[in-house]
C-alpha cells in the first residue's frame, strides 16, 4: 500500500493551506487491514555510510535530543 499521508504542522498548517473546516462530526472511520512493511531501500548500511563520509557534501546528523548524545539520558525503549 503506497497511499499514506501524515499531517505535519497540525491545525495551524491546515488553516494556512486554506483547507476546509467543519464543526460537523465525521463518520466513524472504516478499519483497514494495513500491514507495515520495511522498505530496505530507505536503510543505509555501515559500509554505505562509511563510504559517503568521504564526500564533502555528506552531513552526518544525530537527531536525538542533546542529552542522549553524550549518554546522560537514554530513550525508554533502549534496553541498555
């Protein structure tokens, strides 16, 4: 299934895009049988990253919160 949408920006972005608003309740959603599947094309292997670090246009970015980077805090999902 390739039809997926994520609303970024919340109500502010919705209104800024001049999308329709209503106070009428919407019908209950119909459950789907969506099964997520990992797309290996979106993953970078260690050798790929090591190779790309040699290119001047490559930026390695750690997007974790600042306290996670030096190990002062850990995400609850981390086992150790």
